[in-house]
């Protein structure tokens, strides 16, 4: 018999999203659905996946084990959100109204708004403020079924404030059930104090910030925003070369507002991901395919900015590029924490099928963060990160939009959300990891 301390039983659909990762081309739509599915875990790892009859025959639940009845509901992996700007202060709702009245992203940025508005607010905030604000956002993410999140800096743009953001991410990882993957984004835009010396700021990022971030072990990745008004391909390459020399993985914001060569740079440098890609060219797509670089698509950003152009998801999928989805959670161009909002947009705006969108938000997203060996699918030996949603099948996750269907979240084999509420509020900091402060 298989010994277990937790089981989820009799799901209308158990959506396993089987590997190997990444899922590309037609395999992206293979959801691995088990009808009347059951899953068992022990010590935080999945030990059984199968149907109800096999579960009753093979699994022994420990005396004090937890069995969750998922009758009539759908069970799927916890979402993995591979692109967020989590640790920030302030909000930009006034810019939202300005855009409705005709202002453009570029005109707002030119007058010192946009990213620089959030830089000012984040510089003024203390680390305790960033932790408090970040914890609130992570709570929302968790209640919507997200169990792993990438978190970028990029709103400090000077050494002490970039370190402050990344230290806040480190603290959040320690006190919150959601796993955090930190990314250094000191090359978000050139801050005003360096406006007359772009080359000097590139040197500051490459020669001072990156070595210190790496020395303190505060980031796994380095990202650069390659775009008009941000950084050129040549500037990005210098920064990313420095990051690589210091042991950081590479990511890029690429081709969001224009075709600038960011996708080809990501491919040439072997970056883990190229993100946005609304204006990616055929040459860029082919380069990503050859390199195996993941295209992280952010349909919430193009939707919120009311852009006429979206990332060419169908072309990327047909070309064999690994495709993942993310929220791009940030205060200016996509203020949402919910991956549940992104799945319908991926279907309605990008033309993805529900099963493709789920795989892109789980296993492929985990692959984009280097975590596919342990996260992103419901397979024996992987972490028991999963969610129970109150819908009869996986199609409803895109079809029945605007509603949080998530009722239960299990993280590393522990129930952390029950009946839509985070457990442990009265005695355990947000369901914090055992043994953490």
C-alpha cells in the first residue's frame, strides 16, 4: 500500500498537465484529465495520481491524515506566475483615467509618470512597508490558486533601494506560503538623476549593483527592459553579460511597444524567457524556437493598455516555442494579482484554448523559472501544490470569467486556503512555512 498523509478524492476532473516540460506545439493542449480523479501526498510530495477505484485499492491514508472531497469540482496544479513586479509602493489610478482621456503610455512617461512615479513611491517606502504591501498581494494570489511567483525589483533604480526591494522579497518568501523567485531589474528605465549619463547608469548596474545583488544572494535572475525609452540591445547585452558572469539567470522584457531585437538577444544569450512579445518578428520567433527560450505572454498588460496588438500566441505555439502566461502584476499597466483573470484573456485575445492556457500557467510557467522538475504538474514525486476549484471541468476556468472559483489551495502538502480563506490567520503569519518567523 502507498502511505499518504493527505488525499484529494473523487474530483470531477483531475487535470494533471503531464510532462515532459516544456510542453510545445500540439502537446500544449494535452491536459491529462482523469475523471473521478484522486491524488495522494506524503511529506509534501505527490505519491499517487489516478482514478477513485485505484486510489481505494492502492492508498492507505494515515490515521490523522486529511482527505478532501472534491466531488463535482476540478483539481489542477497551483498556478505559477513567472512575471510580476510584486514589491512596490503607490498606485497609478490617475494615469488610468488619463489614458481613458487620450494620453499615451509614452506621453505619461515623458512627464515623469509611469515607472518613475512608482520609483518615487517605492524609494520613499521602508522595507516593512514593502513587506506589508507585498503580503497583501500574495494573499490575493494565493486565494486565486497561485502557489509560486516570480518577483522583480526595478522600482528602486539605485543600489540601496533595489536591495531593499529584493530583501523585502526574501522576507516575504520566509513568512508566506507562496514560493518566491527573485529577479533583479535594476535596468527597468534610466532614473532621472542619471538622465545625462546613460552609459554611466549602465556601468552602475553592471559593475556595482549586480555584484552586490549576487554577493548577498538576493536574486536568481536578472532582467532588462529592452525598449524605446528604456534600454537598447547593446546596453542590455552589457548588463546581462555581467549578470551571467555573476551566476544569475537571464530574462528580458522584449518587443512590448516595438520590434527592437530583444527576442533575438534573449535567444542569443540563452535567456530563460523573453516576456511580452506583442511586436515580435518572424526572425525573433525562429530565434526563440531554436534557443528553446520560453515566451512569457502578458495579455493582461495589452488589455489594460487597450492595445490593438497582442502577442502572437498561435504563431508561437505553431512554431514550437514554449509559451507561458503571467499576470505582469504592477501598478501601472496591469494591476491584477489573479492568474484567474489571465486565462480568459489568453483565450479571448490570444486565441489559446483553455487546456493550452492552463498548461502555460502551470508547467510551462514553472519551466520558465527553472522549476519544472518539482512544480507545475500533478505527477508522482513532485511537490503537492494544487488547487480545488468549484467548476465541473477545466473549460469553465476560461469560460466562466470574472469569478474566483478557487475554494481550496494546498501548498507542499498543507492546506493553506480552505473555503476561500487563508488558514492560520489567528496563530500563524499568513499560513507561514513551518519554522519561519
